[in-house]
C-alpha cells in the first residue's frame, strides 16, 4: 500500500487532496502542524510528502528544508516532496527549499493526481492554477 503524507491544517485543502488521491491501494496520512512532519516521516516512511505552504506552527517551506537536511545527512530515507503554494510568487521559495514539485492554489483533483504521479516518477511538476477563458 502506498502511503501519502499530507501536512495541512486546512480542511478544504485536505478534502481536495483526498478526493484526488483516495483509493483502496493508497493510505492518506494527515497531520495538521509542521513540527510533526519529520517524526511522521520517520514513523511511517511515506512514498510522497505533500506540504501546504501555510501549516500551523511550522510552514511547508521550513518543514521541507528540515526534511532535506535530514535526508542529506542520511538520517531519513529520501522521499519526494510536493509543495502546495498560495501564489505564483511563492515558487522562488519552493525552489530554494528543495521541493521536487509544486502546485499553486486553487487546486483541483486532476492537477493534484497528475502532480503526484509525475513527482513519484521523478519528474518535476511546477504549475500554477488552471486559467479558464471565457472566449
């Protein structure tokens, strides 16, 4: 069974991710604060980690940096990290944090599923929200 860690204190973000990724062969683990990310990764060894930019007491970027330091030192097994960003200007800090991929909100099920699949394959997914044209 594939484990997916979702770190968000937003019920809406979690609901969108769960709708996109929920299945019988996938276990979704949710935590609501950034300080719990490292211990949860240590305990459950998820195949992919989704970090919301704004998570309670330690944001997604700080949690990503912490994980990358631990992975780089050999204290954690490497896992791909997908950041969920609030706006396009946040892409700079996503790049600096060592995230493998990121999506800019608002999210939708197709984009989430596509990003997770690409990130697990080792491809980088860096995409903003879908633009809808009235023309």
